[in-house]
């Protein structure tokens, strides 16, 4: 193969657990995965909190269940109300269903419970961020004045377990927030010990290293361009020295930095499984919308994920 072609070759992978993964993909469309009868019977109604006022008619779990149906099947609120009512009748469950306006109101302040499995050992954490589209100006202005929509974004920051591949930390911000500013909030959501945290050059900050040290974890990020050593003994200096001696590719391989691609894969899955944009208009509801999608994505991850092995290289 000519050298020019060899330089463009890409790794080729094969899924080794296709039958199991195929069944997992089918189960994602099984309504009983998202609307489990016995669980609903015990968690549908709101409970007394000890505070003044009447308890909520529907629990946060009930609202989250309906919002997950909305996210997974791409339904508007009214269709979710109709689907939930029909499922109750089919299951013979005498439970009321909140109307679409109540679902919308509760979504503003809902604290989403993102499912997480227990860890068997120290976590290899991978962090990254991506943008989801929202729209500013409405259709009325477009029709009246012919003006195009002003596209805006929300930034989603994820912390992914490099072994289990589930999301164990999420933050939603406006685009003005830098990745390094949100890093501490992501790490605080991770329970238990951590051995390593991988991120791109946006996390090459003193504060990020301080957060990693406080959790007794090794921070692996490529130093920024034209980076200079910091004070003696700082862990960032080791990265600079190793990259100078071995080269960037060898450093990434030696440190296990290739696991960072799992965060990029999580971003890709978030946009492919759901829409790459947010439907909600209020920031509080947009946060809930993202958290519900992450909760659903973790459920899909636990149903089964592909196991891929490298089988060769092919020209791109």
C-alpha cells in the first residue's frame, strides 16, 4: 500500500457479542422496560414530606417515568398523556395519569434520579462536553418579517465511567461556561474512589489538577500548546517531560488516554438516541430534559452494549 494511503488508513472493528447486543437493541423499544407495573404501583403517588401543605398527587418518580417515555419515543406531552392512560388500561392498573400541563409544570423543578450501578472498584473517569441546539426567535417573527431563527445552544458536560460506560456525572450550562469551570461539579457527583480522570486540553488548568488531587486521582490531559513547566513536583510537569521524550502518541498509549473516546461516544449516543436539540424553552426545563435523556441512556447501557475488537485497518 502506498505511504499516502497507509497514512489515511483507519482501524476496523468487529462486534463480538452481536446476538446479545441485538436483543438489547430490541428491548429498548419494549414499553415494559420504561413502564414497569409493580414498580408503578408502589411509587406512583406522592408521599407526605413533613412540610406544610398537601402532598403532591404524583411522585417525582411518576413524572420522571412519563418524561422518559417522552424522550425515548419522541412524543409531545399530549401524546405521552394518551400513551400512559392506554398502558394503565391495558395493564388493568387503576392509577390516574397527570395531564400534559401538569407534566410540563413539574418538569421545571423535577430532580431526576439518574440510575447508576454500584462500582466494583476505583473509577476511570472520562469527561467532555458537547452542545445541544435550542432556538430563540419564534415562528411568528419568521412569518411576519422573514427573519431567520437565531440558533442558540446549551452546553452538556458529561462524566463517563471508562469501564461500565455509563454516565455518572452531568451538568448543563450556557455556552459561556468553560469546561474547566464545570469540572469540579462533575467530579463531585462521582461516588467512591477514582484512579484516573481523562479529559482534553480544556481541562489543563490548575484548579482541575487540584480537584483531582483532592480525590486522590491522576489527571491525564494533554498540556496546552506552548505549555511550560509549573512549580517543581507538579504532576503536569511529568506529562510535559514524557511527551517531550516519547511523543504525544506514545504518551497517550502509556497513560491509557485512549479511553477518552468513550466520552465522545457518549456524546454521539446522546445525540443519536434522542434529538440533537432541546424542545423546552425555559432553562430549568432544559436541564430536566437533558437529565431525563441521560437517565434513559443509562438504562439502555445496562440493557447491553456492543463489545468491539480491532480486526485490522482499511483505507478511509
